[in-house]
């Protein structure tokens, strides 16, 4: 009987000791499990800034060509944009002589027995724009030098006689518009303004027998090229880096 009781006591003591040993092991395993899972969460937190990354360059360079341009239909511009607020560009524009007839007729240089030819009508511009809201909308102005050369010919009973008009104009063109950027660097620009004369250098040479009609037609060319404010409009497509 006594032996049986002692055996039971030994069995109970051994079971109690096993319970005490397994409890710390389980607690230690519970505490260590978050440390094993922690590395999996690390990459997710580090990827967020890369997904929301923005272009931090202060300067961009670009080029645009005119799809629709006034007052000279051929137009191209190179530019540098500083931050999101300032734009400086240089452009060249030209009016081809082979499509000049509508322009000369609109200027009043062709009437009756008098015809006119356009020899040169081009310009160089320096352009500055300010983006007040750091977006697509801008205000600005260009300052340019325009060259205009044309001839006026009148038919007489003694044969044709020709006079020439040679004008150099310095002008300013205040304008406003929008400049949008799409995708990796496609640029679309739209602006409107008015070309205003600041100064001009004028040379008009008429033959000795020029009629008043011929002189009036030559003066119409002078007024058109230098005195009358000209509309300015550009719809451009380009690429910006």
C-alpha cells in the first residue's frame, strides 16, 4: 500500500515539472513569431515612396513646331523651362513667297494694273513666359525683329515699272495661353496675342514715273508690315526633355 502511494506521488511530481518546462517554451515561441514575420512587411513600406516619385529636375529643354501659326505660317521654337514657373525660348517664323498672293491682296497691294510680289517676310523672336499657378496656363511676351521685302509693279504704255519696299521692324507680342505636357515628354501649346510695333527702319524706292495708285499700294504694304497691329496665334506640337 505504502509503495503504491509513493509511486503515485512520484508520477504527479514528474507531470507537474513537465508542465512548468513547456510553458516558458510556448511563451518564447509566441514572442519570437512577430520577429519572423517582420521582414515580410519591410518591402511594402519601402515601395511606397518609389511609386509616388515625381520628376525633381529644375530645368527642361524642348522644341516645338507650329501646326497653325499667325502672322507667319512656318514656325519653330526651342526653349528652356526653369522649375514650374519660368520659360525662355527662341523662335523663327517665315511666310513663304509662293503662298503670298492672298496676303498681298488682303494688304491692298494688288489693284488694277498694279501687282505685288513678296520677297521676304520672316522674324526672329525671344520669348519669355511666366506660369503663375505652376500649371499649364501662362502669361508672357516675345520681342522680335521682322524683315519684310516686297516689290510693286505697274504696267504702263511704256512697259512695266517696279518699286520696292524694304522694312525692318522691332516689335513686342504680349500673349497668353496654355502649355500642356503628356506622357514622357509630348508638349502641346496654344497661345494668342497681338504683335505691336516698337520701331521700324523703312526704305521705299519708287520709279520717277510712279502713279499715285502705285504709291498707294506701296504704302499699303508699309502699313501692313509695320504700322497695323498683327494678330498672333500659335498651335504647336513638340517634345520636352
